[in-house]
C-alpha cells in the first residue's frame, strides 16, 4: 500500500514541478514518471523496513 500511495504522490509532485518550470505536457509526463518511480522505490524500502522491524 505504501508503494502505490508513494508512487501517486511522487507523480503529482513531478508534474507540479515540471509545470512550475513552464514545461509542456510531455515534460510533465516525464517528470511524473521519474518522480513516481523514485517515490515508489522509497515507499518499497519503507515498507520493507516497517515489516522487518515489527
């Protein structure tokens, strides 16, 4: 669950960041994809840490 939520939050942040830099639609999609993957990996590591240490 953490992975999906983190991925969506990352995609949203990436799209906002590209929009703030006056990016076009493809720029927003690229930033959203990259940030989504990064946040998904962070969510995965957080999920593993929570499950391991509980």
